C-alpha cells in the first residue's frame, strides 16, 4: 500500500547560527571583512544577509552551540509530525520574540532546530537595533514561508535543466 504524498515539513532554512565570543568582533569579521550586510542587532545577537536563498547568518554570544534553524509553519504541529515519524523532542517549544523554537533529533540522533514566525518579524531602527516585532497575520506568515522556500529552490537546477546543459 502506498502512502499519500505529504507536503514537506521544512519550508526554508531560516538561519545559520554561529557562536562568537564577542559580538563586535564577530561583526568586524562577518560584516566588515566578509561583506555581509547587517540586518538587525540585539544585545546578544546580530543577523546578517546571505544574498541568495533568503536565509540569514546569525552570530550570537548566547551559547557555544552553532545550529541551522529550519523554518516551519507551526512548531507544535512540526513536533507532532517529527515525533510520530520516529524523531525525538529534545527541548521546547520555547517562546522567542518572533514565534517559537524547538530542538528535536531525527531517528539517527541528528539535531533539528525548528522555528516558526507565529509572532512576526523583527522590527529595527535606523541603526539596525531591534526595536520590537512586526506582527503579521497568519496567512502572511504562511505566504512568507512559501516565498522563502521558493527562493531557496529557485537556485537548484531541475533535472531537465541539467540534462540540457549536458547535451549542450
């Protein structure tokens, strides 16, 4: 018996979180030397633009752990889906300014950090300091997740494109 095809759980890569010992030193390296544009800054973290794909590079002093955060429509629903499929909840869900985050593991122990934007996106002032959260309607959040996923997939050549390139 074949299973009905389920929609993908992960909508996009939200960010790559990299720990740094000092936020200003991290900004000098990633922004000033490597050229990544500052999008936002809080007392413990800073988000920098990665030009393609819609993900951010987030440097932080919050822990010594790096992680890749995967965007989902709803953290509670994603937890249920992952655990029903054989994964394990490690921590969360935890409320964060923009929504919720949870830490899971797949059946082989690989870490999965998931988050949703159920509360909105960060609002910044002219100096890129976080000044609050722009609240969004639920349908805008789902639309943003779909747009981010489409942007991420736009850079992946389809099989027919690869075949055409090989044929010449």
